[in-house]
């Protein structure tokens, strides 16, 4: 079975632009979470979606938004990019939300903002 | 406010020896803990987990110990192998939410 897939692998943007990152969960998984990993830090929780509804939101500005589609894939959108948004963006999928269901991560999208 | 802390940025261990990675947490609401391993250019891979109702969980060469009173957990790898060289993240969550809170990671290097 295919694991979590993310696209694109790498992305370079300039300040002020917007970006859309995509994630396809493991088949059968209905929950998708997004994390941001800045160099030298652990991943930071951004959003969780389950059955197309937002189930959790981390401490990120409103420039960050996400959605989940009927096929359970997800998009993360970031508007008005700042230099500090440069990071590895990780998507994780799990069977459901809440509790201790194991989250499986994709390889990430490396975003560089110039 | 770093609720999950890994105070050792790096660790070097000889092949065949035991690797011990440590993690401390401050939030008493955390009741489930996980270890993830990360290779360069890959996403974190789940290794092992432990519930707060246990003090030990074992899976092959990997054992996680939890000391709730000290708010401390550790991952033991025995015997260490060169393929274990990676960054290890400790993560925690509460039973009611799937939001993982990660530590900053420990880079393990297993030498020949």
C-alpha cells in the first residue's frame, strides 16, 4: 500500500506570494493533520481535519488555512508568505481523529521563501 | 513554552551497545507518548508508543520507559545498529486530541 504522499517535494516562493501544498492520505485513512518543521526544531501542529471538518488548530496566524476533500486528500494554503514560513511542511494521516490513533507522516514539502 | 524537551541534541554510540534517548515533559495532561525516527529527506516514522497507565513498553530492540512522577521518558535501543542513525523525536498527546506535541529531537549516530 502507498504511504502518505505530498506534492510538491520542493517549492521556492518570494515574500508576499501564496502557496498551496497537497497531501494524499493512506488509503482508508480519514484524518489528515499538517505540521510545520523549522530547521532545528520539532514539528509544530498546524491543523487537523477529519471527514472534511476542522478538528484542531494550532497557534498559527490566519494566513494559514486548509481544507479536506471528499476523497480525504487535503490542501494547506499559506497567504502573504513571510521569510519565517520557510520550513518543511509535513502531512500525517490516521484512521480517525482524537485519541491515540497512530499518525503516519509523508516525506514533506520543503518550502523556501526568498 | 516547550512542553516536550529533549535536552541532548546529539548522541554517539558504538554499534552493538545500548542507546538511551531521553525526553522530559511539563504538561501533566499528556497521557500518551510516542517516539518517531526521522531520516533526511523523509517524514518521521513511528517507532513505539506508551500509554500513561504503563511504565514500560517493548518492541524488539526498542523499549520505552515512562516515569510519570518525574515526567520523564526514555527510549532504549539494544543492540544499536548503524541503520539506527537518525534523528529521534519524542512526542506527546492527550487522549482527547490528536495534536502531537514534539520535542526538538536528538540526532543519534551509531558508529562501527
